[in-house]
């Protein structure tokens, strides 16, 4: 079982409009709703790839009930979300059909009380013995300690479970110091962590700070991986245009599935790139176009070198 943690779950709502214009009224042509937050997006992709996945984090209010109702329809996915008093947030993605661009609006999330945080920690520790890997994903809701991910990483390491961290800012800085097996920052997050805008130098610095392996997302240029086994670059065969919501989460799912399947790094990166691109091409946030994924995965360009033994 793969465990994904989403401390700031969300109901992802996608509106499609003919053209998005400021200061005007818009007629929405299509509305979709999906359980969201980075870890839930990762879990949905992992389940679609055939993995058994358990999701945990927080859920509350009417929005939380909608999320849990929808999770019951996802094969291979087990709901272990922890209830809280505050309402789960919503995120709104407005897709401009004319340009393909997306405008994102994210609510902050509920305030988590100390008792609710303690209840989550107990649930997480109970789940770890059954996990083959853990993904800690996304922002922290108000009330959760800024060093929360660092503590969860230490718990996973003590249980002998490999852990992937995908967050930003101070939670990332503190989490890296707890020595996660893998982090997946984007270029801006990596630069904020290390102070360097040169990707290779920054990934090396992130490893020195504690990350066992670093896979940096460089936007249209693909992924840069620096690991104990070697370093590689991977890029999509052609540019893709569409809704980028969840594309990074699909890349995390590709990396995590490759980890538990013990795939070589080039195969993990090819899967991550293909899933990310197929998510951009999908009509709804947090899903991927399976046909596009299967067509792309064999065409991803991966170059690099294996480290000397």
C-alpha cells in the first residue's frame, strides 16, 4: 500500500469559459468537481496505474463530505482522512477555451486545532507499518506546525518507509533537514530553498541539505534528477498546452510508482514526464489522458549518466 498525505485537502472545481476577460460577466460552458489537494491528486493517478493507495489528511464540513463521497467511487483507493471541525477548502480553476490558459484561485483551508493535529499524528503512525512508501504533499493548513513535515519524515524513516516530500517554503526547508528519500521542487521552490537559480547547482545543494535524491521540475524543459545512482534530464517529446492543474502531482505519482516498482531512474523519469503531459491534456483538473500517456511514455527523451560505484 502507498500512503499519500494531504494536510490541506480541497474540492477542485474547474470552470470552462469561452474567453476570460477582467471586469465582465462570464457564462460557464462546463463545470467539473474532483477531490483535490496535491496528495489526493497523486493518489488518484497511482490508483489508475493499478496501485493500492490509502489517503490521509484532514477533511471537514460540507465540502469535506463531498470529497469523501467521491473518493468512494475510486477503485483501489482507501479513505483514511481525519475529521476536523472547520470546512475543507475549495480551489477554482478557470480555463480560457480560447487560449487554453488557466487562472487558479485557492482558499486557505480550515484552522487545525492542537487536538486535531494530535489525532492525525496518531492515525499516521498507525498507517505507516502497512505502507510501502509515503508521499507528503502540498501546503500546510492554518494551525499545523511549520515543522510538521519534518516530524512526519522522521516517523517514516523510523518505520523504514521511503518518503517523498513535495511542498515549498519553510516546510520544505525544515523537511529537507529531516532527510527525505526524495523531494520534487519546481524551479522557483528550489531557488528559494538554496538561493541558486542554476538548476544543477541548486539540486546538488538540496542534496547537501539532506535530501537523498532531488527531482526538479523545470517547466517546459522537463525534469532534472540528481541521485546517488546518477543524474539525468528528461523532457517531453513535444510541447503540450492545456490545463496544468495537477500536472506536477502526476509527475510525483510517476516517481513514487517507479520507486515502489524498483524501476531504473530513467524509466521513473519517463513515466513522470508522460503522466505530467497527459494531465495537461486532460479536460479536468487532477486527471490524465490515458491514451496520451501510453503514446508519450515511450517517446520521452532521457539523457544522463550513472554514478561510478
